[in-house]
């Protein structure tokens, strides 16, 4: 019985540190965080729509977010990430309003994606994702400017 407990404790000691990094097998773990932030930003834009003046910017941002999510998913798969892992969003609710929050999330996703990528197969996917996120940020900021003018 003591031998079984000792063996179990030894296995736990060996595998527990590995389990902590199970969702981060590649050299670019930020893909999963960026996906979470992109999905949350999209939710803020799609499920809390503004008026007609705001809609054009929101629509642009949503289309670009969808494109960025597609590119990030491909890059994450190339980098060996588990797409079923959904970490909590990194951005905090410091700014009032859904558009401010969407911009904050998109900027956080851009920062996560802008980190160095060592995997050549994922590099071009990552760069295209960053371009889509940049356009999504501009669309969300356009919606924000329109919303502020309407107030």
C-alpha cells in the first residue's frame, strides 16, 4: 500500500507541473488569449448593437474580427494549440460602455498577436490576423466616434 502511494505521489510530482502548461504546447501561447479577447469583443459589438450611425463601424469591426479569428485559429493549430481551451479575457472593464470595452479587447488581442512567432508556418497567418484586428479596431473606434457624436 505504501509503495502504491509513493508511486502515485511520484507520478503526481512529475506530471503536475506539465499539466499547468497543457494548453501552451507551442512557443506562442498568446493565440488562445487573443482568441478569447476577439470573441468577447465580437460579442460586445454584435449582442449590444447601437443605433444606425454606429452600425457601419460595428459591422466593419465584426467582419474583421471574424477574419482575424479564422487566421488566429489556423496559426494556433500550426503552433500545436488546443482550440478547445478558452482562457479568461485579459482586458479589464476599466472603460464605460460596450464600444470602449470592445476596443480595449481588440487592442489586447493585437498586443498578444504582435509577439514574436518562431514557427514559420504560423507567421503569415499571424500577420494577416494582426491586420484584421487593426481594421477591427478602426471599425470599433469609428462606431465609438459615431456614438459619441449622437450623444
